[in-house]
C-alpha cells in the first residue's frame, strides 16, 4: 500500500508547472543558443545587430559604432547554411515516405494475411491516406526534420482542436473517417516541449508549453497511468482525456547530433565577410589619380574686397582629352622670391578580387565538408576521379541515414498513434490492435550527372559497391523491397537497364549479364497464371527488343 502511495506522490510531483518548466529547460539548454542562432540565420538575418560580422573592429565604443554603421551599409550575405540544410532535408524527406499496415501477429515467411486481415488493412490504409493528405503530414515531417537538424531535438504532438470538444469537454462519436478528421499533428520547436524519461521512477512524461487564444500561458502534459491508459491534460484545468491507445503518448521526441554546427555558422560568416569586402572593393574598382604639388586648370578672379581667388575648372577625362597641369606657385624665402613646384601624378589600380573570391570558395568548401556534402562540390570540379565522386556521394547517403532513422521512428509513431486514437474514439480499438505499422523514408541523393551514375554502375559491376549502397546512391525508392527482388533476377535487371537507358550509358559486360538474367528468369513463367504470364512476357520483350542493334553488337 505504501509503495502505491509513493508512486502516486512521485507522479503528482512530475505533473506540476514547475516540473514541466524544469524538464523543458533542462532538455533545451544545451542547444538553445545554437537553435536560436540557426533559426535567425536561416530566416536571412546574418547581420544580427552587428554580431554576425566576422571582421576586425575598433576597440573604443564610438569607433566601433561608426565602423559597424559603415559595414552594415555594405553587408552582403549568402545563405549557404540554408543550402546544405535544404539538401539534407530533401535527401531524407523530399519524397513522400512509404507507410502501410501489416498484421501484428508474426507471419511465417510463406503465409499471407487472411482475407479479414486484408480487409482491415485496406480500411485503415484508405482512411489514413486521406487523413495524411488532408492534414499535410508530409510537410509537418519536413518541419520536424528542420527543427531536429537545427537544434538537435524536435517534438511532435498529436491533438484535437477545442472546436471538436463539446460543452463538457467530450468528443462526439463518429466513424473512423469522422474521428480522423478531428486529429491534428504539429512539429514543436525544441525550446517549447520535451518528452522526459524519469528512469529511476519508471515514468515518461511529455510536456508542452504554449499560449492560448486569450494570451494565457498553458502547459499540456501526457503520460501513461498504471492501468496502461494514456492521459492528456492541461495543468490547472479540470478534466482530462483518457485513451486506450496501447500505452503511446500524444507527444514524441526525436534526437540526433547537431547538424548546423557552430563551425558551419562561422564559415558562413567568413563567406559573408568575403562578399562584403568584395562589395566594398567594387566601390574602389575604378582607376584613381592623385595629383601632387599640382595646380588644376582654372582662372583667378578678383573678389569685391579686392582679394583674388583661384576658381578651378573640372578635370576632363576620357578618350582624346588633353589636360594642362601646372605646378603650384610658392614663395621660397622671406624676400618673396617665387618658384613653381614640380607636379606629379600617382595612379591607383583597382584591387584584385582574387583574395575575396578564393576566401569565399575555401569557406564554402569547408561548409560542404562539415555537412558531409562534398559530392556537391566535386560535381563542379574539372577532373575529379570517379572513385572520389562515388565515395563523396556514399558519405552523403550515410549521413542521411542518421536522420532517416529518427524520421522513420517519428513517422511510425504518427501513423500508429493517430490510427489508435481514431479507433478509440470510433470504438474500434480491438480491430486496430490486430495491426501494426511500417514506415520508410525514401532517400533521395538528388539529381546526379550521367557520368556519376555511370561510375556507380561500373563500381557495382566490379564488385566494389554493395547492392544496398548502389541502390541508395541511385535513388531507388524502397531499398529493402528492391533487395528482396534481386534474388528473382528480372526486376533488378530491368531496374538497372532502365537507369542506364535514361542516361544513355551501356557497359557491355553488365548489359550482357542483365539480358541473360532476364532471359533466364523466363523459366518461372510456366508456374504463373496465363494473364500474369502474358503481362510479364510483354514487359520482358519490350526491354529485350529496345535496341536490336545493341543486342546484336553484344552477341546476346
């Protein structure tokens, strides 16, 4: 009895505004400054009230203020941070992810879902697909990824807007589709939410602080009670939402090492400095002439008071112009003896911009290396080796996998938790409990030049690249599914042939092997239904007959 009371008191202590503030502050303090700096810069503010300037400044406050005012007028920036972030995010969640439901029970390899299971899967996938599209969940996952890469953490929250709550705070009954239409999901910045695991107490609680429509500070929390039910409540308000959703919380936190590091911000500052200095150099980009001891053209005029004043004429410049410049008359001694100075002219050529351009290029390269995106730089090199290009692309794909693991976990939580909540509201929990979700972010390395695709295929042919790496680099959508098809031969062979056909490259040895694989795989046609056999034969014939001359050349 005492143990139960202790557990209740421990839980109650964690369900307070103080505990929530402490949890959110503790979770976000490590990268709070990084996230705020990254957010500001990604929005285009690299000046940051002068703190974004990486150049030297006077030490005295007055001189410093004057210098910053002058620099601000010339300050020019380039958002390379946004470039590398966009490339990474697009590589992980640029494509719509693949997700689906399967029976929760373990299926033997040769066994298919039963007809009732297939019907349930179809029902949920149809309803969830419409919800996914209507609520723009893909866009939410993109924001989740941006938060994650900018601040090391990001939290997803599932909720039902107050407009769907009755006067007593209850949610009206309805069908699965009707209940799904009430559910929303949002990506929360890391300084506003946290999912805290209290290991010693065996508790996990989600906290979210927000400002309501009346500008009041509120804190929402979610946890699982001893009965395994999910509780969602707002501190200080009566009532709570209780859901039987398999022990899932209504919040989910993703974490990964910081992507937009201080080193990337520093190098972007160097790029901005180079751009600014180059911009200032343009103002000095014309030939300058300085006359020493020279009297400009002009005439002397007598003023009303009898004194004389020299009125200079404009100095003419340009093609075919002749100017006469005389020395200045001056008194050599007290006797008043006058002499004429010996005039001269000094020319200043425009400053060479190479220093600024080279500095910018070096900083840009450093950012790409820090972000593991050197492949984007190599693509512009004059003579990069094929192996170095493939290695750089492989490093990029490997870096995407680190983020993909977090996004896949978050996406799986979304589809399973949303479906579970809608099922609970529609009194269909028992039906959904028989299913589980699968989620796969489809990596995309981005557009690749034909020469790089050729090199990837060549290295695969030589056995230098594993199948998984090859398909990921070429942007095959579902690596696992593609790998499972490789053993059958035909699908994989056709996939590679199609890629080679698009870029018009055909390594003879590999093409010959692929055609033979396709031909050999026709042996399985005898085991198929007539309609399936006809469809497959037609598809194979299209590939085999794509180029008769090519097949004759390879003696296939």
